[in-house]
């Protein structure tokens, strides 16, 4: 286990390093932030001073070295636009995004698994077919369009739920969270559902496929031959087998939900990291962009690690020491 | 046929199980009859596809759609299971009638511990606290020759070898001390020494506890040392039936004879092995009359009429109009 963790940690450092280099070059290529940051009326001297203050006068490789030097001490630079540390800006917005992503995951699991199980248990039934048709829609409708439709129907026409913002938050473990207030929930529901839709479709398909595959297995017939009730066969024997791939894939997808939150946050004006990154890209706020990407990649790495550990807990046939990478 | 030790445990009478497939009506089991008594072992033999497994599943009511038991009676201690409700069948399954499957790698749930899989089999049929159930499970594992059963209870299936897994499956079948066990080719996937051990133990248990055993196999040599009675199946029908020694020594039906000729045997050493010519017919397109006709060396015009099952000698039944009676008489 320790060897496994150390190896994973070293891999993570390499990935982060390569990642930072690519992002740095990429952002450098997009354009010079000075043209956006400094008002056109500013004179040459002011301009020179600003360039120097931001460290933009150095050649690119030198800028990168400065960045690296600071990065190893945990300093990812100051935002050009806000003049506050980039890391701080992102960490401030992170709870909102995590809350949205976790709520979306929760919805897709709570809705997707029962629907998928039913569709796999009774594939020929009307409900089973309807669920599958629904999952195709979930896959193919674009997130932004569904988001706008949700706002049209539930916020504009019916007026049941607010369309923008995060609502009232409460401090919990030092973080601002909205799931403890009714107002917070009412704001969270639409964006979370919007973000959940694609994953829900995925969960339905995974669960249904697992259900159908497992129901044909000998162990199911043997369990029935023992005289077990259908409920026990499905909810203990089959479910435990289905959950292994579903949990693994969903865990891995959590990272992409956080990344995809960009679209949903923009539509619902949700004050999370996704909205911040869009704003930062518009302003070529390089330190924030780099910091955002590094943090997102770190989250992916941590999530993958947790999923691997969880997988080995769920499936007795897999032990961590046997895992190669 | 009823022996001195009371009514037979299981009487299968004219069982018909058909599958309504897209390609047509498939008569997987078409009029199978046999009787098993307490403490006796019936060998159910035939080539792959002859309907042995479907017969077994019909008895415990686990034929999957599109299959259905469409005719005949399955009398278990006098009660007709062909007419029984699903909940009644569930009461009996694993409790009074147990089944063991062919592939021990597939029959145990890979993600549940052995103790879970054993305790649930007990608790499905009687109110029993976990400690008592575990004690029973431990005894059952010991009974089938699994060393240090206490530790093994906490293991997962993948920690056992194939032979050990099959013993676990047998232990599970034994848990509720059933009246009948249906063993569907349980040793086919195992190597010969382990097969021999399991056969020996199965026979012993059956005699000691008085369980009636139906042992399904395509391998005549397995049945030879194990069973009391034998039923030879071909294309969904029983074609020959009788005491195992007499059937194997002097088969009446050309198919049985062909089967025996294709198995190596000590008392026919030096003689060439003979394969039955041709292939088993598609169950969707059986030849008219005797199903074995296209492959039978004795077939003639008369075989175009379906031959009835007939008692050709005392206790000897066969479904053939030109049986090998001369050899049997000469013996
Ligand atoms: N689920 C099913 N659907 C359609 N046909 C089946 C099904 N199960 C078995 N059969 C058919 O029933 C016949 C008997 O099968 P089976 O009892 O498994 O043979 P075996 O003697 O090898 O155990 C075969 O022809 C097989 O194709
Ligand atoms: S009835 Fe005819 S075809 Fe059928 S087994 Fe007997 S001899 Fe052969
Ligand atoms: Mg079979």
C-alpha cells in the first residue's frame, strides 16, 4: 500500500510539471495580457512599469523558471486582474463548484441506478424502453440548451425556482455551503440537475448493461436455486456486482463533472471556479488560468487515487499491491 | 418400481418442457419419465443438447423464458411441482430440492464471502440466528472435506481452487439436508483425481443421509461407478432405462451401445473405439419416427414410426423396435 501511494505521488508530480509547462506555453501563445489590462490611454512609462511589475519583460523561459520557483513554495502568482493570489481566488470559488458537482453526481446516482436496474430487469417492458429512450436524450441534448430550457420552464414560466446565483449559504467546516438552507437548495436544484443529466444517462446505461449481463450468470441461477427471494438475488447478489464498474466509472467521471461545470455555471451564473476560469480566459489572466488548470489536474489525480482504493475495497479480487501503475 | 423403503421421493412422469423460440418450437424435453428413491442415485446421461439440464431445471422450476413446462407431472413426495406456485417452489428450492451446477468457477458469487452465501441459504428457509447458521455452515464444509472450515468461511470464492469451489457448492446444497439433489455435470470441469474424490464422497453422503441424487453427465464412465439406475437421453427423450450395471453390460438401444463403444473401458481393451456416426440432430428439425434413425446402424423402414418405450426384459426399458436383445439373452 505504501509503495503504491509513493509511486502514485511521484507520477502526480511528473504530470503536474508537464502540465504546467504545456499550459504556460499555451497561454503565452494566446496573446499578451498587457493589451487588455492597461487602458489604451496609458503612456509609455506607465506601460513599461506595469510590464515590469507583472514580470512580463522577461523572456518566456525565464518567466517559467520564476513561476516554477514560486510554485514549489506553494505560490502560484497573483491575478493580473484582481491583484490577489491566484490560488486564493480559486480556493474561494471551489466550494461552490464542488457542491454543484457533488449534487449533480448524487442526482445522477439516485435517479440513474434505480432506473437502470429496472430497465435491465425488464428490458422489454414499456417503462424499460421509455427509460432507454430517455437516456439517449440525456446523452445527445447539449448541456447549454437543456440549461436554457430549464430556466425557461421552471424559472420564467412556472416561477418555481430561481434561475441564477447561489442563494443563502451557511458556514460548514469553514466552507460556505448552500445545502443546509431551503433557499440554497432552490438555487442548487436546476443547475445540479442540468449538470447531472449527461451522467444520469451514463449511469442508466451502465447499470442496465450490468444488470442484463449479471442476470444471465450462473451465480444468479445458483442463488435462485438456493431458494432466495428475488429481492435478495437482485439487491444483494446482482447489485454488488453491478456497483463495482458503476462506482469506478462514476468516480473517474467526477473530475469531468467538475470540468463540465464551466458550462452550467456560466448559464446559471453560479459563482464557482468554472465561471472564474471563463472570466480569466477573457482577460488573459495567466496566473489564474495556470492555477486553475493545475488545481483541476490535481483533483483528477486525487480522485483517481481514491477510486482505485475504493475499487479494491469493493472488489475482493483486486488488491492494491497487484496494481501495476 | 416402488421399493420396500416407502414411496419414491421423486417421480417424473411424461415431463415436457418446450422453448418457444423465434426459430420455432423447440421440444428440449419431450416426455421424460423416471423415478428416484430415497438414498438412491440416478444417472442421467446423453450427449450435449439432449435435454439433461432442462430436465433438472424443470424439476426445481427454474426454466428460463422462453422455456416452459408444458406437460407431465413432477411428483415430489406426492406433490405435483408442475402445478406448484412460485412461492411454494421457492420454499422447496435449496431446502428440500437442491441443485449443483457444472462450472464451479461461475456458481458462487465472486464478491460475497462464503459465509454470506451459506448463511443466506439457511436463513432463506428457517428462522435461525447467525451464530447457529455459521455453525451449520462450518459442519457442512467439514462434511465435504474442506480443511480448516472456520477460516475458509471468511474467504472469497477466488481464494479457492476449482475442486474446492465445487465442494463449497455441494456443501451449500447439503445445508438444509434436502431430500433430492440434482447435480448437473458437477465434475465435468474438474480434473480426474478430484472428480474421483468428489464422486466417492457424493456417493457416501447420499447413502448415509438417505438423499436421493440425480447425477447428470455426458460421461458414461462417471455413472458406471456411481449410479444405481441410469436413464439415457437422446433428443429430449429417454431412450433406455434400467439398472446401471445391466444397461452398461448389455445395452439394448443402439444409441446406448454407440455411447459405450465411444468410451475407453478396461474390459474391452484392445478393441477400437467407435464413434457414433453423424451429428446430434437439431432439436428444431427432428427426423420423423425414431430421432436416432439417421445415425442408427439398425434403422429400417419400420423406424419411421415413433417407437414406444417398452419393457423388453424385466426392469429393462428401451425405445427401439430393433433392440440388441440377442446379446442380452446370450449373457
Ligand atoms: N434458454 C434456452 N433457450 C432456447 N433453447 C434452449 C435454452 N436452454 C436450452 N435450450 C435448448 O434445449 C436443448 C436441451 O438443452 P440442455 O438441457 O441444456 O442440454 P444438455 O443435455 O446438454 O444439458 C438444447 O437443444 C438447447 O439448445
Ligand atoms: S428404432 Fe430403429 S432407428 Fe431407432 S434406434 Fe431402434 S433401430 Fe435405430
Ligand atoms: Mg447441460
